[in-house]
C-alpha cells in the first residue's frame, strides 16, 4: 500500500493556504487511499524566535484543526513530531549526508533568514538545517508520496536527493519519495500582497484568512483584497496576480476551473463577493467540528498518544536500519564488537 506522510508547523494559526494547498487533500483523499501519517511538526517551530507556551497552544490547536478538517485517527496516524524520537535520530545521520551548500540554496532559508535579519534577530542554526529534519520526517516512514503546497516542493526534492545519496553510499535503506501538489491553489497568495505567499507568520494578518476567522472577518478580508488596475476579469497569474489568486481560491472552494470562472464575472466586486461566500461556506463545517473538539481536550490528547505509539513502531525499523548501514553498532549485548576489535583497523 502507498505510504503518505505530511506535516504542518505550529508557527502560527493555520491558514486557508494550509487548507487548500495541503490539509484538504489529506482528509478527502490521502487518508482513504493510502497508509498515511499526518504530523504536527513542532520541532520545526523552534527554528525561529518562539514563545514556549504559544508553541504548546498552537500544537494542540493544529491537531484539533487536522481532526476538524476530517482526518480520522481510525484510518490514519495523527501525532506530534517531538513525541517520536526517530525523527531527530535520523536527522543527524542525514546531516552527515547533506552538504552545507545545498542547505544554503533552500529558498525558504533565504526568505526566512531575510525576515529574521530585518527584525534585527539572529539566525538559528536550526533554520539552516531544518530541511534535513524534514527529510528525516519523511524518510523514517518509507514514504512514497508527500502531499504539499508548492512552497515545500524544493524540500521534498532535497529529501529525494538525500535518500538516493544515502542508498548509493551505504546500501538501499530508504524509499525515494515524491511530492504531490494540488491542481488548483497549490500556492495561495496573500490577499494584500498577491506576489507573496499567504503565510501563517505574516505580521499584520490582514491579507491572511485564518481557518478560525469568524465569517464576517473572512468577508472583510476577501472584499478588501488587493486587485489589479483594469476592469476585465481575466485569469493571468503573471500580469494580474491579485485577480488570479481570487479566481484560484474560488475555483478551489467550488471545484471549478479558474480560467472558466473568469468568464462568468463582469466586475471585481461580484467575484470578491462570491469568493468570500465560498470561503465562509468551506470553513463553516470545519469550524463547527473544531468547536466540538475544543470541548473534549481528552480526546485530542488520546489521539496524540495513540498516534505517537503507532508512528514510533513504524519508524523504528527504518531508522535502526539506517544506523546499521552507516556504520554504527547496535546498542544490544551481542554487538559482535569483540570480533571487530580483534580483526579490523
Ligand atoms: N499559501 C499556501 N498555499 C498553498 N499551500 C500552502 N502551504 C502553506 N502555505 C500555503 C502548505 O501547507 C502545508 C503546511 O505548511 P507549513 O506549516 O509547513 O508551512 P507554512 O504554512 O508555509 O508555515 P511557515 O513556514 O511556518 O511560515 P509562513 O507560513 O509564514 O511561511 C505545506 O504542505 C505547505 O506547502
């Protein structure tokens, strides 16, 4: 059976971009057709300045939102990255395979470094190395497919490179995974600046629709979306990015095609109104389920406990195999160390 792994970082409140680019497919498609794991990757949230209490809160909120989006812990595994030591165990081995140069080429590293420096902060070493931890997240489970938004494709490519390199040097250990991206809304853009991604750590938040925004807030944000000069509604991502973003969001919410939808509208106002309504309707059931889950924190904690146990059992054999392959002795009584000491240099 195909193995699917993907994750979300508790670095802020989850957004419409997270949902359309990734989470929606996990719940609607992936969990039913594959043996799948979905992880709140809390260790990644420590790569930038963070408040420990907020990370804890956001980790639980992200878990509840994953469940509210329709993930069923009876058919897939939902857990927190920090509860499964295999991720960090494997990450170190992969750091011994990755190169400094390839880390520095990561677009997210360049973008996030620039943001940290703009704020006068210092760049954490973990920000440079976190794509390796992400590779470990994926490779520990023998993952075949990683459903992500477009912004994470480069990290999955790096994961492929590391898997191939490790296998070539030390013998076949890892499945080489591939990224899958949605046909529409693979990169939802910020409504106030449609040339940048709608991201959860955006400072003002006015161009970001959060999954838990009240309907009136969603409407206001969409109605105030920056569009381009011009009157005609056309779908052109390069020349008319603001309009294209709204058409893609509407298409993703209604199951339509952005190009075809552009022919339906004569004014920007009517496009915005329908897009706002579609987003509100899309989020309504998710918000209702989330409210119900908040009333039952014991259930969410139970899901995380069971999920971590299952995930550990799935990851351990592959990570142990990687330790052996790279030249580390197993920590059990019968290591064969005596033989090695006697015979080898
Ligand atoms: N705008 C987006 N459009 C489409 N897909 C998106 N994803 C994120 N933003 C968009 C996808 O959601 C999944 C989880 O994302 P993440 O938590 O790994 O990363 P992030 O939301 O990009 O969060 P960061 O890096 O903490 O900060 P921001 O958001 O400020 O850049 C992934 O599959 C991702 O592709």
